[in-house]
């Protein structure tokens, strides 16, 4: 089942909701607390909004009418609220497209959220308050503190933000526990890096501690990451991000702590294979998995420019499902312009790459890295991961997958190459035993020859001549002379 790309309404209607994702709100007081009614009303009044769209996660739609009624009563007709019945992409994404259709001034998003920075509307997030056994969590953290050394970075599912906020305010744990913070504003974090809508503090490693005098290598060891939430695509993203750290997870549904084991080298091999496929591909499709993330149009133009300079054909797709994409055989790679990839990559016949991996493959100025960058804004000019794709001479190499010749790099014009290009492209005699060879570029004719079916062809002179014979008689369901279980009379 696809979430970001599927347009099939049947999958949305038949989607099963687990008990862990349903709110525990049965009376008025619980509804007000769970959906933060007081905070929402205060935010709407402070912003002086006149029309506010209420976007609910699928699991919370059963309470949408009740929340709408309570908000209207509290606002006394000063603001009109309306419920968005469905979403353009996934429920975790703020649907600015649907809100624009109804001329909304702001959006209140309820439930799980990917925290993609929006560009058009102010957004107020209500994550909900999923239950969590705090005593089991405290025991798990104390156990982890006794087993590992150094700092422990805590990242969590946004629906447990109420518990993490309380623990951090009460300073319930040791100073070695470092909490990540949710990036709910558009301000660039100064004391950490932005990843999946969270401000990740800079962790102190042994080398850094010895260099700046904050500690010794014996006192501070390699940091550990603790993820609080159930297993899913979000946890997998953090595992990829911190593959060189010890990674633990605490599941609130089962109140268990376990160490996540993932073959990070296997993931790097998979990334390198996908990058090699991108270098080989002549058609790389652009999948737009968002319509509201800030900077997605800029990164789209940057990807188009990079692909075009490398001689790639880049058709564009918006809001399309995997069955439709599977019919487009010419798209040898798919590049996804959205935050998450892990929940959809296994559904397509071709590899899915994020913009950062496309740049690793095609931007010769970007060095190989094990980083996992999903924030699109960090790849744009001014971002900490931005690398300009300066024009360099196009180089040829042999594909490690197909064994064929591939071209990598950005082609310069004649003025940029100048005399250096003329010297490099001049014919040189290597040896009398060697014959002159020429490696031609990949043309449309070469692509046509690689296809197994080339259309209706006459093939004049290629078919062997034979005498005329009688053809078959009958209909397609049963010709004369065919051996069938029941002989059907010919009408």
C-alpha cells in the first residue's frame, strides 16, 4: 500500500488502523486535553485568522466532528473552521493544496507529522498524546545509562512529545541524556543540525572532547542514540543517519528496550549500487512526493539542471502510484523529491533515490559520504550541504553493473574548455599494433537497438520464401485441426 503516491481511494477506505494509533479520548475533558483545544484557540485568536482548516490523521477522523464543534463554541463565530476530508499525499504532510482550495488562512494539523517546513501557511501542530508507561521508560533509560558510556541522544515519535517535554523539564535523567527538539518554526537552528523536523544537538565525541578541552577520551566515548517509538520508516531513517553509533529503541506499545542491529555496510553497498544505476540510466524520473515542503520547487529545478547537464532525460511525475510508474519502462531510475523514502522504495520496480544521492552520483564536485541528508533546504544555496555543480570536463568510465561505457560529469562549452580541450581531444598514435577506435556517445539509435521490440518492420528480403499453403479455418476459440477436449462445430 502506498501512502505518498497512491491515488486509489479504495486503499484509503480499507486501510486498517492499529489500536496503538487510536486516541484515548472518550469524554469532553479528555478531548480537550488530547487535542489541546485551549492552546489551539489561543493560537487562532493571537493570529487573528478568519478561516482555519482542520487536518486530521486517518486514525483521528472519528473525533473530527467533536473537535470541530468544541472549537466553534470556543471561538464564538469569530473564526470559521472546516475539516479537510482527505489529503493530497500522506496524512503526516500538511496539505496546503486542499487548504488553498477553500481559501484558508491557517492550518491545524492533528496526529503524526513529518514536520516538513511549509511555505504558504502558518501551521499549528497537535500531535496527540499516545499512552506510554513512564515507569518502564525510566527503567529502560537507567539500564541504558549503566550499560553504555558517553552521551545518549534521545529522538522520539512526535506523538510522545508530551512525555519527552515533561522529562526534559523535570530533568528526570542524568546530564548524559541529550534530548532532540522539534523544529516547529522556520528559524535555522544554531546549536544543532536539522533532520526529519528535529533539531539534533551536536554530540561530543572523544576526538572533539580532547581537542576543545571539554573532557578526555576516557570520560566521553562514542555517543549512543535512543529512539522512543514503535518500529517503522521513521526509526529506519534515524538508523541510517546514525549507522556508526550504537542504536537502541524503546517501544511504548510493548514497553521493551532493544538494541537495533543493522548491517550499515550493506546499506552503503545498496546506496552505491543505486548511484551506479543512476550513472547508467538515460531516463531518470522526478517523483514529487510533496506539494508544501519549503524549497521543493527550488530543489526540483536544481535536480533538472543537474540531470540535463549530465545528458539525462528527466520526465516529471506528480501524485502517481506505483502501478502507473511500472508501465513506464524507459524510466530506469526514480528520484524522489520528498522527505521520506523508506516506506515507498520497495513498491517500485526501479530504485528510489533522494536528491542527496543523485548529487553524489552525478555531481563530480561532491565527495562520497555516508551522510543521510533528507532536508531539501540543506542542498540549496546557503545550506550546509550545498555543493555547486561547476562545469567540468565530461569523463568516461566503465559501468560496474553493465560493463558498458558510461559518461559522468558536466559537459563544458568550447569557450570553457579552450586549448586544454583541444589538446586532450587530439588524436595520438599509441602503437602500431593498436587500431584507431572511437567511443561514440549514446544516441537515440543506440537506445532503439537495445529494445527487444522495435515496432512493425517489413524485413524485406530477410524472410525465407515458401510456397502458398492453406491457412487455418475457424474462430479463435477453436480452429480446425486443434486438439481440444470438446470438438466444437464450425458455424
